[in-house]
C-alpha cells in the first residue's frame, strides 16, 4: 500500500518565504504522487507549528512527513520527536533543506521556488521507501581501559575508580609515573613534583577498583563502544613482586651497567634494577636485553643472592584478555629525537643537555643530589645558555607546532639555576614568550627581573666546543647584532613529540592521529577529549602538548565522558546501517575489504553486517558490483528516485 | 551553440563536510546559481558510479560529487575510495561519448561556504557552452 505523505512547508518568517513562493511549493507538492496533505506555516519549529504537524498526522492518518524548512542539522531531531509523539516512527520524518541550500543563496524568486519544489519532491521520493527503524541497543561493560600511566592516566584512573567504575591501567614501563615523576619542581608554584605525585601513585596501587598492568602493552583491541576486548601483553620481569623484599642485594652483584633511562643516561643502572625508589609497583625488573643470559650458567649472580627466591628466569610473556566498555588514551610524549639537532651538538658534547636531563640535575633524588654540575667534569657551570623552541615552530626543517610548555619550563630552569648558582649567569634564547596561564606571565617576569636572567630574542645557529667551553653563536634580533657566548652548559628545550608507539596504538584502536601525530580529538572546541572513534577518549599530552594543570583537567574530563557512557544501562546506536541482500551477494568480499570499521565479514559465503560496528557510511554500497549491500533508508532505488525528482522527472 | 542554456546539475554532497559547507554558504548568504539540486549522502565514498550515470541518464547536464578534504573524511577513508573511483569514471566518460567536463569532484569542508559557491559558479560557467547533454539522456 502506498504511503500517505504529508508535506509541511515552513516560511521561517521571511527567511524562506522572502525568496521562495511557499504557497506554490505546497500547491505543487499536493499534486505530487503519494502526497495526501500539504500546508504552509510561518514557523514550523514553534510550538503551534509542531502541534500542527502532530494534529495533521493523526487527522489525516499520515504514514510519513516531509518538513521543508531549514537544514536538518538544526531541526531534524525536533520534527522527528514531534512525529514520534503523534505515533509515527521517527524515521518516517525527513527534512527538505530549502533555506540554507535554497532561499538564502538565491535572489530570483521563480528560480528559487522551482528549486525548492525539486528539493522537496526529491525528499518525498526518498521518504516513500523509508523503512521504520528502531535504534540498535547495545549492552555495556562497566569497566574502562586506560593506556599510559603518566599523570594523565593516573588521574583518569583515580577519578573513574572513585566513581565506582572498575579500571584496567596499562603502562609500558616497569613503573607508573610518566614524565612527571622525573621532574624536579613544577612551575608556576615550584612545588616538588615527586611529593605531589607519589601519593597518587600509591593510591592507584592500593585502590580496590584499579587493576594495574605495568611493563605491559595493549596488543589488540576488538569490539566497539560499550564492549571492547583488549589483549594485553605482559612482558616478563623475571622478578616476582610478591616475593621481592626490595633488599637490593641483586643490584649489588649484577655485573652489567647500562644507561639509566630514568636519569636519561646521566647515570647507569644494573641489568636488574628498580627504576626509582618510589616505583609502583615497588619491585625490581630484570632487563633481559642487558642481562648476559637467563641461563644461570651465564651469570645468575642475582639469583644466587636473592634470599626470598623472587627471581624466576623461567617467566614467559603472558597475554591476558580484558573486557571493557570504554578506553582512554593517555600515552603522553617523548622528546624530539636528538639526532635531529646535530647543529646544537646534542648527543655529541656531554654538557649539552635536554630539558628532562636538566630536571634530573635539579632533582634532589637525581644523579648529582640536586647540585647543578657539568656531566663532563663535575664542575659548576658559571655561564649557562637555554635555547627555546628547539625543533618546534620550524615548519621547514622540524615540527611546525608550538610545544607549548617550553617557555614556562625554561623560565623555571633559569630561575632554579640561579637559586643554585648565585654568582652564575643564565641566558635564554627565545622567539617570543608564550606564558598564557594563571600566574604564568608573572612567573616569567620574576625570572627576568628578580633573578637577572638575560633573555635574548633570536635564534642560535650553532653550538660547538672550543677550549673546554661551549661556544654558542646566535643573533639578538632586538639589538640587531650577532652574539657569541662562551658557556659551560647548554640546555635545549626540545620539541614535544607524540610518544613512540602512538602510531601503532592509533592503528590498534582505529583512532585517528592529527598531521603532527598526536591523537585527534573529535572536535577542536566542543569535543576536545573524545576521539573520532566512539568509546575512545583522550587525556594529556597524547592529544597535544600541555602542562600538568591542563593534563589533570583533561583527565577529569575524559573520566566524566567515560562515566556518561558506562552509567547507561544500554547504548543506542543509529539504525541507519548497511544491510545485505543475500539473494544477490556472491560472497566476493570486496565490501569487507573497503569497510573502514571492520564491520563486515563473510559468513557462510555471504557478507554479514555487524550492525554495532557499522557507521552507515555506505562505502560498501558504492563498491558492490551487484548492489547486494545497501544502507538502510538510502538505497540505490531511493537515490534513483531522488534523482528523477531533482531533474524534473521524465516528462 | 546555445550559451543561454541553463544546465541542470546534481550535486552529491557528503553530510559531514560538503553539505555542511553548502549550509555555511547559506548562513553567510553567499549567492550562487540555482541550477544545482543538492542530494545529501552520508559520505562521498557512498556515491556509486551508477548514481552518476543514472543522473546523466535522467537528463543531468553536469554532476558534482563533493566530500571532505582527503584525510578529513568522517569515516576515515571513504573519500579516498571516492577519489579513485571518480577519477576512473572521469577517464571512462569520453568512451561513452560524454565530455569529461560534465563530471566533477571537489573537496569542501564544513567551513568552506565560499569555496562551495565558487565551485558551483565555475561549474555552471564551464557547462553552459557545452549545451544540453543528450548523449546519455534516456530517449523520450
Ligand atoms: C623538561 C620538562 C619540564 C616540565 N616541567 C613542567 C612543570 O614544571 N610544570 C608542568 O605543569 N608541566 C611540566 N612539564 C610538562 C609535563 O611533563 C606534562 O604535562 C605531563 O607529564 C603530561 O603527562 P601525560 O600523562 O600526558 O604524559 P607522560 O608523562 O608522558 O606519561 C605517559 C605515560 O604513558 C606511557 N605510555 C606511552 N605509550 C604507551 C603505550 N603504548 N602503552 C602503555 N603505556 C604507554 C609512558 O610510559 C608514560 O608513563 C614539563 C615537561 C618537560 C619536558
Ligand atoms: S564523510 Fe565527507 S567524504 Fe566521507
């Protein structure tokens, strides 16, 4: 039986009626096959306008409604709700956009009216074949996976766990803490980084709702929002944390020394080690790559001295599976690789350091117990040069973006240097100072004025060694002159890069990265903690360079977004998904190959749609040679009929 | 040659970028010729070559497919498929006797209202000298 369709033409005051003859549209449509009722009204979206639709659906026993009005982005939901309240299926209501795409962009009333008629007829043709649909209901697993155990991941985990949601936290390193645990004091208040972070780390390890996997990586994620399955690889640490008593006997006897990652190579560590005293979990890890061999014959000294027998050379990599409903990416950053900065002698001269190495020098628990000493000869540097924007804001050679935190931490470094070396002179080369943040501008000003740090506006072209000094060649663009400084130490504010492995993880999660490799947010302003993949959220520097306060704020934002999904009894998914005509499908699997969401598979020789994964993009429909797969309510037949109407019919 | 001919154009616009971009042209009140009837689809990747041939078959003088910029597709890579598919189709059109200029593909983001109007103006200008499309039009 043919549908009885009602067409409601909106004047939108004079927004539409000023250029489109709305009466004529209604009149022409009333003669169009299948249309049994038409009316025009001044504001369809107003209460009386909506009531008119509801009343006419009932009175005229309409099976479908076309509202010719503004863009569906504005009022599709409004009118579908109205239709639903009159007993219609919401998918039996469609919008013909005759404002943004017609009345607002044309002046000639006859032509605009003619176009509005065609647009509306096209939508009537589409509606004719629409099926009534129900949203797809998806159950929800009330657990969250957080990837990355820096301050971003720690904060998200705590916020979620304290909201009574179970959390699985995966960290690739032997301990959680991220970069923040390496920092000395933090701008702008100069509170000790470890002092404010370690209580949170302990809380994570003690929280009954948090399951912690350190020295682990996410290998595979399948499923969809509400129901993900993650495979997590637990790398063997060859030490049983439950037995280890932290007696430190093992490191005493271990004969192998390798660079210590925690101190960024400024010190060494043994092959069996604890990354830092407050590590969580508090246990040792055996670095199998540095160890002469797992076979006790090769060395086995640590095993011999370990009284509680916590060392187990037979540990194997283990893969565990966890089911979760939402995922938060908090994988943070790495510093820009030093091999890119050869002109500054980074990696070549021991007294050219990066910012994190300098943090370690400043740290009371660091290699020099908080004294600023040159790695080369352990002398106090009397002249020190800080260079900002190293590898940032340089679209030709390096990264085009601003790393955002370097202006602030360089000011902090220069200030702390002066606190340690009162008679020393600090220079800062900068492009401009970006200190947007509460108390930040004041912080930088104090560094300049109270500490007497010399800020030089300009770039450094070269750093080289001469007679035990580091010669820095630069320009002062304000004074317009070349500058040469013979320094004892140079500190580079290296660009912030997405952490290594971000690309691999993005593929695993099917989450997009931006052009710089950071995880892309769904909308730069309105959806800054959501990724484009439903159920995957972002926190911290993984999304873009930012400092600790912003990271913590974003982590809280990500947590509440996770709660807003996991607190629902079930999720609703749009029913506008692909469907297969099994009579036509030959199982060629071309659609399976093009689907961006892995929503298709071949089951018993026919394509099968996973309706929850399907986003309804229709790439499959355009690929299938036999039209065996189509998106509901936008089938080939519907498009064909829309075309016919749009082109004025076959008269 | 009929330079007064008003070409009939169908534009397949993806919902997330190009249709939103044409909405933006509306919001900014940027005028352009009324020859184009927009058909909103989910993604440029859902536009089957069949749709384009059908449009010509039903009497279109020109067909436009417009999607998100490469890399910006709401469905990750739908427009990449569209780009390949449409480039091939354009190359095939001369073999069935159709001027390839009658078919065009473009990238218009949700913010590029002005670009949308420029594309339409340019397309209309390009189609006018070609006159009515009769090669594929279904005989009446
Ligand atoms: C020199 C320097 C000084 C700074 N000083 C300050 C300051 O004074 N004040 C301030 O507010 N900010 C400061 N910052 C910025 C601060 O370091 C960051 O804002 C903060 O560390 C960001 O936290 P995060 O958790 O997002 O990232 P990170 O600290 O990088 O943590 C990310 C964690 O994720 C883990 N991870 C990465 N990839 C994976 C994976 N695939 N699987 C599992 N785990 C993974 C990493 O091992 C790491 O533990 C400074 C930064 C630098 C470079
Ligand atoms: S959604 Fe715009 S091209 Fe795919």
